[in-house]
C-alpha cells in the first residue's frame, strides 16, 4: 500500500474507489500534477471518475494536510503528496518541471531578526528556478 493511502487510512478517511485511484495517481517522488493531469491519469484507471470528483478529492486531501497545493508560477496549481517532509522546489523556467529538494540548513535562520518586522515566522517556502537538463541542451 502506498504511503499516501496509509496516511489517509490512518486518519479514518473512507476509501472509495474514486478516492483510492486519486491517491494512487499521486504516489511517488517528485509528483506535482495539476488537477487535470490527476483526472486524466485517474480516468485511465477508472474511466467513470468525474473531473468534479477529482477536484473534490484533491480539496479534501489538502484540507486534511496530506497533500500540498503548490503554485510556482502563473500556471495551474499542482498537488504534492510529499506533505510531511519539509522540502523546497526546483522549477524549470522553460518547461515547468518541478523537483523536490532537501537542502541542508535552516532557511528560517537565514532571515535576520531585523528583517522579520516583528513577525513570528512559522513557515518558509523556497523556490529555486533555472533550466532542467533537457531545456539546457
């Protein structure tokens, strides 16, 4: 059973065939699919799944904190099942490919106290941009 499926079952989430296929589509490393991509892959496994069901299921997974919505540019939101391991994103500026990265160090420590303007900072999102090997060639 996939990690995402196990986490959802551990929360007591009722596992319908539609929910299962959406979770299975999201399984893996460096997964950052749009809702339409999730729907297309889910429909290949379960042809009767509707776009609305996919959108609703993704929304529920985000609400549960088991999937993270990622917006790295002005393109569609992407859904990242790597919600429990802190990470940043490396994004290709040309094709939009996204990879999870786990740099060492604490990015919160890189923000000097006088640059926090009195904020109590609880989270940091870092996006590295560049060209992937395919687009660099």
